[in-house]
């Protein structure tokens, strides 16, 4: 069954009173649909669109948080989910943070995200992503899609067959894989944190423990190694960690151990919600700075926990914005040099947040959210 009118479930939502600290647990959501929509409402959405296409196995959710600052941009994630609610919540959480990410970087874009609930098997990837592309096209440019977990540049190329509202393609000026740019921004964030917390201007001998050596983690390891940092990595895929061991002399530890590594910087580059009441007490580093989206399981309580432990947290949605800056620039036909320059300046933006947080005696993510909200409103 192809639903011609994908907007059957579109919801135009208003403000309500759920606080940001009441984020649902996306790993094990026990929410009914009313609560899911209430959550979206609390984050001031926006639009939610759905498309189901039995022919290709597509079940897509497009969450558009805001188009106030421009067309909403955000990756297309294609992974399995335990429940439909979990997929919607993931789309909503991620789209919300994309608005903040675009706003804090001063980009002329709003935030969005799409989630494709990956079926057991995608029989025809071309048909699957063309079906998704036509869904994106029907949103008339209010949503611009991009690469994310479970999708790659080849998928973006397929989408570009049916809609111009896509970036990260291999076409000339299409942007390609944003991961190396994300890694550069994270490295700049780490440099700012090292300067602020440790008073150091370089990374020589700085020990960084990287959780997840995938697209971003690998490039981050490379940049850090080139600057003389010492690396420890953990990845559930041993091929990824072994590559870092071979190329950058990284020490490998298992996934449970990575939190406890005694080091200068813990860099989460794998999963969201990994900074929480169970993991924060284990961290043995004065700085947390990595690429993963939505690292704080609870935006308020876990930010506070890190603050109380004296751990400097580099807000994820700021320092992992390099890929967005580059992908948005490609979509807007901007200059790559300018985008790269802006990514380098994530150092100053991070330093400003650390200084303001110190002056106001507040956690860093709180300050970053306030700055983004000021721009959004
Ligand atoms: P990826 O899928 O290429 O890499 C993630 C890596 O983490 C994989 O190698 C995976 O095996 C590993 N991993 C998964 N669970 C793990 C665990 N429990 N312990 C250790 N390793 C584990 O993804 P990516 O593109 O490198 O993105 C990494 C993170 O950065 C994600 O949270 C993503 O949303 C975020 N991010 C990525 C970009 C980008 O440009 N790719 C931009 C902004 C944010």
C-alpha cells in the first residue's frame, strides 16, 4: 500500500508544559502515542510526517522542528527500532537538536530529521530510497535531507534522482560525506576544552579515549594522532578499533572499559544518551568532548551531574556541527573555504561557552542551549 497523502498524521503542535528534563527513554520507550505527541509538543514542534510504502518496505518519519530561520535540514537515519514510538521519539529528539545546532552556528536553516525504520531486509535499495526521496520532495523544500547513521552518499545520490532537496551527494558541489568535517569541528572543540581546562595550546601527549571509531571517530583519531595525542579506542566492531590501532597506534579496550579509562578527554563518538546517572560516575577524565548526538540522556540532570563532578563538557550540538556547516554550505552553493573557516571557529564558540559558564557558575550545555534559544526566538 502506498499512502499518496503522507500527511495523514501531520501534527501541528503547540507549546505545553513537559520540561526538557522529562525526555523519554528512547532505548526502552513505554509511551503511548499521546505521550509521544505531548513530548513533541513540549519541544515546540513543528511538523511530523509519515510515509508507508509496502512495495519497498519504507516506513519513514520526517520530523521538521522549525523552518523559522530557513529550510529545515537534517540527516536521514536508517536503523532498526523496537517500536514505532521509539522511532518517532528519536526523530523528534534529533530534529529538535538540529534546530539548536543550526541556530548556535548562525546557519540560515531550521532543524529536522528523518528516521527510516529499517526493515529486516531492503530488497531494492534504489526503489527504497527513491520512494523516500519522493516523500522528501512532497515536503516542497521545507525539509532538506542528508546522510546519517545507516545511510551513505550512494543513498543520497539515489534520493537526488527524485528531489533537489538533498545534500551530501557525490555530484560536483554536492558535499559528499560530512564526517571528516564533523571530526575537524570535534577536534577544535577538544582543543578549546584542553586550553580552558588544562591550559594547554597543543595536543601533544594529551590522552583521548574515543568511544566509537566509525566515520567520525576514525577521522577524529587521525587528526588527534597527527597532533601528537595518545589514543585509546573502543568499538563493538573490532575491525574499526583495529584500524585505529594499526594506523594511529591506539590502544584498544572493550566497550565497557572505555568510560573508566584514565585520560584527559573522553570522546563519545558512537551513541546518544551515553552520559547518564550510571556512566557519569565512572568517567575518569576532566573533559568530555565528542561527536555523538544527544550525549546527555537528561539534558538538565546529566549536564548538572557533569558540572558537579568538575568535568568540562563540550556541548555536542556545537562541536559536532562541522558536518552540518559543510553540508548546508554545499546545499546553499556556498564557498567550501568559508565553511572550513567557520568550522575552525568552533574553537572560539566553545571557548566562549566555557568562559560564560564559569562566569555564571552554570553547566556548559545549559549555556549553549540558552544561546541557541536566544537566536531561535
Ligand atoms: P558510525 O555508525 O559510522 O560510527 C559509530 C561507531 O560506533 C561504529 O563504528 C560502531 O560500531 C560504534 N559503536 C556502536 N555502539 C558502540 C558501543 N556501545 N561502544 C563502542 N562503539 C560502539 O557513525 P558516525 O557517522 O561516525 O557518527 C557517530 C556519532 O556522531 C553518532 O552519534 C552521530 O549521530 C554523530 N554525528 C555524526 C556526524 C557525521 O558527520 N557523521 C555529524 C554529527 C553527529
